[in-house]
C-alpha cells in the first residue's frame, strides 16, 4: 500500500500505539513512522517481534521505544508511561488499538476488563503526557460499534458488547479532553481480513468471512485498515467523532 501520510509531516511528534507488535497496530506504527513520527511500540508478550519492527522503523530515521506492558495491569501501564516520559517527555498521539476477548483460558470478564477498563486506564495514565494539540484514536469494529442495533455472530457478541462499552466510556471523556485541547476520534472498520479476530471467528463459524465479504462487497486487509487509522491521526475529525471505514449498509444506526 502507498504511504498514506506525507514523509516528514509528523516530524518531531511522538505516537504510542497499543498492541503494535503485529497486525493493524504494527502497520499503523509503520505508517506513522513513515510520516516522521517517533513511535512507542507496545507489546504484551512478543518482545522479539516488537524489537524486529523497531529495527525496521529506526531505518526510517525516527526514534523508537519498545515497551512491554499488560494493559490490564495498572502498574504495568504506569511503568510504560514513565518510560515514555523519560524518553520523549510527552505524547502527541495515543492510538488505543489493543483489544481482545476471544482468547481461550482467560477469565469470564476478560473482554470487559481489556476492552473497557484497560482502555480507560491507559488514557488516564497517558493524560499527564498529552497536551493541547494531542489526539486520541480508539480503534473498533462495525460489529461492536453498531451492536446495539445490529446483532453479530454469537461467538463475537461478548467482545462486541465489551468494545462498545469501552467506546461509550471513552466518549464520555470527550468534553474533558476537549477542554484540554485534546482531540478524540473513533475509527470503526468491518471485519479485517488477516487479523487474529477474523481467524478465530472463521474457526468458530466457518464461512463467516466469505459471507461478510459477499455482503459488504469488499473487506479491508490489515494494511488498508491501518492506513485509515493512521490517517485518523492527522485528518479533520468528523462532527460525531467517528470515522467509519468500509461498508455500513448492513448496519443500523448506533
């Protein structure tokens, strides 16, 4: 995919992308670095993969900090933000990309803890580093964004509900963020081909991806959707603070 952000346009700015050692997060971090931003790569348990990405991004001439952190652990998040402060001093962009809930062996409330509570926790921990002109981007799916009016697959419903709860909780912060000059935008996309979530859904419900592709006409791949997330960091924010990516004709109102 072509570079969505002009080279050098983000020079001197610093971006933290949660869950950025692979997938959408990694490609988002790459696009931001190509635009000149210094990048904080966050991972949970895949340090070699995160370090490999960091080495690639440093070749672009930007600074890269790699920080392992469990976003559901407040102490871990606080340590990550302290590392960001020591390295860069401030944050211009916070991309809340990391999510989950379909993993096996996790607690019954894990989806809500990660997709709502942890998102708020990361934002709160980042607030001392954010400033007038900073922006917060929350990444979600149409299946979660529209869950109140459009049912989704049973296998995904708990995750969708938890991500919508996270979105709602973050939206409640918009007035307080705006008072500090901090922008907020939600980026919502359809099923993204090549993601772990899509793979797990296909495993639980064979044919789900093909059915959705036929209904939507097109499904974005990881790099295409990541480009939209990166653009959300720099383009004007819609009046409803929502950037919808891909087909929404199959979904009702919010």
